[in-house]
């Protein structure tokens, strides 16, 4: 019994070793006849199925896998695609190309460092042809199907039009021109065994073989791998949304009686709706997030933002440029409405008296995301001419009529602005010759009880949590039945805190970001000057986050996880100064902002921007330095 157990354990260990040795093989996903593939990609070739894992991960058209290649070398490499015995690295060959050529791995570590420009080596034309003196079936037994089409001679099954298209495409997508081939015409398709043809779905891949002659007089064959440039496509446009934040805030309305300028503040935000390109949900192999980001404009393409607001009184377009690459932006606009513009909207009676009681003003907002190629997407929002965007027109007291034996001279003490924690300090001191009085508030007549409170500084407005603008009319009647009128307005600022999170940084992994708790933009200066703010919550949540400076005002952080969301939570309480609190019915928590979460999607950090190769490390006198500069980043 003991021997049987020992044999069983030994068998299990052997199986575990084999599985660990070929652990990547068992994790590969392969295509089948029902796989939704691009038209140019076959799901099977010579009874070998397309390696879907490699196609999804690397964009390469590989059939089978690395285990099918005899004596397939493995070299350790940091962040390599494969794993062998727990070590990350690369195999020399991925599997097979379409047509049965062995697929050389471009990322396999170099056997020997190239000492000059890659395009200057003595490349061998059509080394795959059996009549070529350098042909070796152990080295490259047969070319890929793409190469066969591009180089076939008098093949009746291959259209000359198709062949010309393949030749043109291979030549145009090559990373360089061959300047010193061993022989032949130097046309790229005659030298490169194309392993994957480039499309707009993926970049291509090729292998070149070249001959090196050493000082000792012997020659040796080497090969090099590189990529063919991905097809360029005209990107499709995405949706940008614009949205006005909160209601407009009017200032200096009292200047209307002095023919002065009225000021209004509006907040406009812009948002590029591209979350569906980063949600990690792929419909099929033809519609992966990575591919769709290549086809549609998205946050990686943003160069800067422009926001525009046009008001309906001056019809002027106000512009703010934001040098931000963030997926969403917001800005405050301060717009002046001069008397010369709004007076045109005022109606007067035959005696020249203004009879207009309010001025309606609308706002059209536009958010525009400008991309690095100068294309853009935009969206609109508008605030219509409504009660919330009407400016009440204060009216000067009427002069007594000539010969009026009972003139009324209105005496009114009125504020123009207040906090919602204060009483409305409106007082009517008019007493002489008044036999009757009534009042309209927002066009609705008040009861006698409410009128008494309103005109004796005792009125408390409801706590709505919104900034509100109201207008009122006071009428006095003398004993002769003559009516005198006073028109005013009151701007009520809510003391319920508003919050805003601003992000500084490129929204990429491994990059420093700063999240700011922005009280200034979220709350009017009238409120901030009469209050202080206490941060109740300002924290960050997400995977693999490392924080630096962390205070109530800002959080410095770095994320190590691409394609994940980071959530920044913020909640603030407004502390109104005691002298501005004149009521005892304020609900607990009224001054606390709503719990706000800013979601930031972390993008992939690409390779360094510039990759420079120095080919000749030792220079003799008058010899030029040979270098290759490769711009290899989206940043």
C-alpha cells in the first residue's frame, strides 16, 4: 500500500512539473469557426487554429503556439510575454505564420547587438526560394502566405491587382528603406518574410535575413525582426457633453437704476463621453476596447479644451481655453451686461417711464475637446429665458403728480443680497398720506400677515439649498386713490456647501497626480467671505495607489494599475460666522455638502517618448555619429 501511494505521489509531481513547464500553453485561447474575426484573418490554417490570446494581447496573427517548434529557445526578459519555470521571458518563435512559416518573435532578446543602422545591412533577397544559395529549410523552410502573394512569379491563381496591392502595402508600411542589400532591387517585399500584415486592427511583423562578413574572412547569416506600421485611419468622432452647473448668479442688479453694468456668473462643464472605450467589456475580437480606442477619438487624443458661453443680451461669445488633457473640465464665466445692451430691451410708456419689470437672459454653452491632430468634438447646453434667468428691473419711486394734495414719498430700507441663514431685512418706513398698502412677491400678492413680516425685517426664506433670485413690488395708495410703486429684488445665497474636485495630471499609471479640494469654484465669494469650511471627508480609493502629501486641501498620488478607476471622495461643511445666523430652525446637517465622488479612469502608461540608438560607439577622426531616433510613445 505504501509503495502504491509513493508511486501515485511521484506521478502527480511529474504531471505538475510538465504543467508548470508548459503553463502558458494551457492558458492559450484559440479561435474556432464561430469566432468573429476581421475578414483578413483566417481562424484556421493547415489544421492549426489562430492563437486568439496572442492576437488579442499582441495583435499578431499566429497559428498554434511556441510548443510546436522544436528546440525553441527561451530567454529571460523583464515583463516578458511568456513564463517558464516561474521566470518571465520570451521564446524565439511564437508558432507559425499563415502559410506555415515559423513565426519569429520580435521581442526575443538580441543574440548579438547590431552595430550600425538596421537599414544598412546586406539583406538577402528571397531567401525562402529553394534555388537561393542561402536557402536552408532548417532556417526558413517556406514563406508566409502574405509573402507568397507579394512575390509569386506568373502564378495564375494570384491576381496581378492583388499582388500589386500587397507589394505597395508592404513597401509603404516598412519602417525604413534598404540602402545596402546584398543584391536585388531593394524593394522591401522581396526581402521581408511578412509574418503579419498590417491593418487598422493591428501593426504588422516581419523577418529579414542578412549576411555579415567578419574581419577574419568568414561570413555568417543573421536575421532581424521588426514591425510594419499600422494602417492609418480617419478616426471616428465621439460624444462631448456640455452642462451648466447650478443657476446663474447675478450681481450689481441695483446698478440698473444708475444705468450701470450688471454682472452674471455661470459655471460650464465639458465632458468627453468615452467611458465605453475603457470599461474592459469587449463585444468580440473585432471590437475590443484597445481597437476601438484606435478607431474613435478618446481621452488619449485630447490636446486641450475650449469652453464658450454666449448670452442673449449682448450676443457675445466668451471663451476660456483650458490646457487640460482631462476627460472632464469646468470653468466659471463672469459676464458683464452693460446698460447700452440691456436698455434696448426695456419698454417705456408715453412719458418715458420704464415699464419693463424684468429682463430675460439666456445662455448657450459649448464645450469643445480639441485633439492633437486639431480635429475636435463638441457639445452644447443652454439655459433658457425663464424665471431663474430673469433679472428684475428695480424701479425708481414715482414723483408725486403736480397738484397732488396727498403726495406719498416712499421710504424703504432694502438689502440686495443676503444669506439664507439671515432674516430679510426689508423695512417700509413710509407712513405719510398712506391709506392702503399691498405687496407682490414674485408676482403673487402676500397675505396681510406675511406682508407685515416681510416689510418689518422678520421674514425667513425657506432653506432650499439653492441660490435664488426674487423680485417684489410694494404699492401705496393715498386718500385720493393714487397709487405709488416701488420695485426691488433680493439675491439669496444658500449656505449649503458645494464641492468640487480638480485633478492635475495626465490620468496615466505611474504618473504623479494631485487632487485638489476646490472650495473657491464651488461656492460664491459672498458666501466664502462670511463663512469658513471644514473638510469632513477627503480620501482616495482604488487599486495599488501610493500617496504622498495628503491634507484637507490636496492629495498627491500615483496609481500602478492601468484601466482601473480611482475614486476620490469629498464632503465639506460650511461654518457660517455667528453674526450671520439669525434663525433657529436650521436642520442638522443642512450646511454639509452632498457626498461627492470624483471617478478618475487610469490609462496605460506607454513607453518613453524618445528611444535613441547609437550604432557606432567608437568614432575615428572625421567619422560621423550614426544614430536612430524612434518616437515610440502616444504621450
